[in-house]
C-alpha cells in the first residue's frame, strides 16, 4: 500500500540556504563566485549591475552574464536574479523557475539523507526531477 | 528485514509529489507530510495509488495541471 501526496511550495526562494543555493546552481551547471560583485552584459554597451555573486560556467569556469542579489524585504531575504540571458536557453523568469525546482529538490534530498535514506535514482526532466530513495527498515 | 522506499517528484511549478511504499496509507501520508513541512510546502492533495494510475503507469501525467 502506498499513496501519493501533493504539496505546493513557493516558486520564490525566500531566506535561501547558501548551501542549497550552491547545490541547485551546481545541478544547473553553474558555480556562484561571491568575490564578483558586478554583473556585466554580453556587450560593452550594456549597463553593469551590482550583485552579491556572479555565476561561472561549471565546465569552463568562465564568468557568465548572470548575477544574484540577496535582498532584505522586511524580515525575509529574497533572492533575485539579474543579467543578460541572451546566450542561455532560459529567460530570466524561466531561469528562476528552474532554480526553484533544483532548490526544492536539493532541500528534499538533504532532508531524506538526514533521515537515513540513500538516494539511488535522480532523473532530471525538462519540467520535473524524479528522485528515489531507499532505506533498510 | 524490509525496505522503505520513497519517490519525490519536484516540478518547476513549485508542485511536489511524494510516494511512500511499504507502509499503511496513513503512515505514508504522515511521513510525506513531514517531508513537505521540512521543505516549506503545504499539502494540497492526497490520493491512494490506484487513483493515480489512470494513465498507464505514470502518476505524474494525471497530476499535471
């Protein structure tokens, strides 16, 4: 006997865990560089913006044109993305949706591993991630 | 000695599905609910497996909105 439970989480990332944020970006093929505080556009005539980190391509280590800012809104820290998405497959909004998906996945994975599960399968599809964990009972 | 198995499907809409095998339904639901709470979600629906197998062996397609 088993059952399915469906839940909804926010697609905005509020009060992000830096560890989960880094892991989610790693899943997407990026590494955040916290020493870089300005994101530049793909072309010299584009304005630069101050950010808290700029993404590097995980494989080439090249700086991308995407940066993140951790904004304090009331008592919450809200993550926002800025930059030039021209060279990527995603728009800024789609990029945040993907990041939210990977962030929630890494959050669930961390919780399951804390409970003693071994993650045996992870399948990344276009709009969802399927994860299977097992544990001896 | 048995085995616990859990499937978690995370979607880019913020929707998360969990399936727990090997327990009575109410225990499955409780463990899944705790997972959802741990990651900041709120439960919107719970169904037993047969209802989600209307489309072959793919419970996801039934849930997509």
